[in-house]
């Protein structure tokens, strides 16, 4: 009986050791799969999903306003003037063909002290592309901007807000932070300036990233209202590159970026 008990204890201890070893391997594997040069995975069931930065966890009432540039420049000067009057620097995400068509505006935006990121080369649904196609989209669009500004492009916003693991992983490996938004102005729907402004004002929180478009029909009219109202509420504005954490961070399931504990 004593011998049997000893054997059972040995088997039990062996199983514990094997369980601990397997657990350690799984933890290491999980850590590797979760971290891709600053991009973090959120797990849904057994499937890891990479999430871009939608907003930033901070309590200082600092936000970012951003403009996607893909079609036209009709209202861009008016937007730039409103930003200048309010002493606000924004982030502009530019498609390659837009930058090539309007290099004078790329230069004008850069020289006004604003930040520029890429919005892809062709404004395609990039979740349908493979890694090589993604790399080409990011490299050529960034080079188009760099050739005008002389500045490295570090931020990327996927067209249509469309992404998958491959897109975020590839962008991250190339050194880009993939940026979404948590406050959508819906200015591309040609809402009135008041409606656009109220959507932003009512939706913003500390650490928000605001999405607007440089050629929205009433965007330029809404921008001064947004800036003045939010400033009166105690908010201040910085470009996205200054809003986000560059290292030692996590991203939760809502896309909110937080400093690592």
C-alpha cells in the first residue's frame, strides 16, 4: 500500500512538472503572438486579432484632430486658416495619388507645422491585399510624401477604416503606427456644419482621435466651431504622433491605447 502511494505521488509530481512546463511554453508563445513591434492582439475565443489605435488613455483633456486627403483641395485653405487662427496642429493622412497631384498642398501643410501620415497608395480595401502588396502601398505612398517634405512617415490610416491582422502586422513591422479614430464627424456625408460640429463636440473625450476630411462640403465651416467649443471646455490639441504612446503600451478591445503596467 505504501509503495502504491509513493508511486502515485511520483506520478502526480511528474504531471505537475509537465503541466508547469507546458504552461511556461504557452505563456512565451502567447507573448510573442500578442506583441508585434508595438501592435497588440485582442483575443476573441481562440483567435488573436490585432487592433489599431482608436484613442489614447489619458486624463489631461488632450485630443487630436485629423484629416484624410484623397479627393480635391477645394476647402483645404480654409481649414488651414482655421487651424492657424486657433494655433492648432493637426494630422493629415494623404493618399499617394493625392500627394502627387497636389504637391504644393503637401508642402503647405507641412510648412504650417502639421503632421503628415500615409493613407495608402491607391485607397483600396487593404485587408484584401497580401503582405507584399501592403508593403508596396505603404512604401510608395510614404516616399511620395517624403520626397516633398523630407520627413519620415510614421503614421498610417487604412482606407475605409478597413484592416485585418496581416495589414496591422505588416505595417508595424515596417515601423508604422496604425491609426483609426473614436470620434467620427461623418463630414463626408455632407452634413451641415452644425451637425458635424455637434457630433464631434458630443463624442470627444480625453485622448480622442477625431476623423474629418479635407474636402468635406461643410468641414471647413465646422472646424472653427469645434476648435473654439472644445478649447472653451478645457481641451487642447496635439498631432496624433504626440498623442499616442510610442512604446511600453497595450491596446484594449476597444482600440484604446494604454501605458503598460
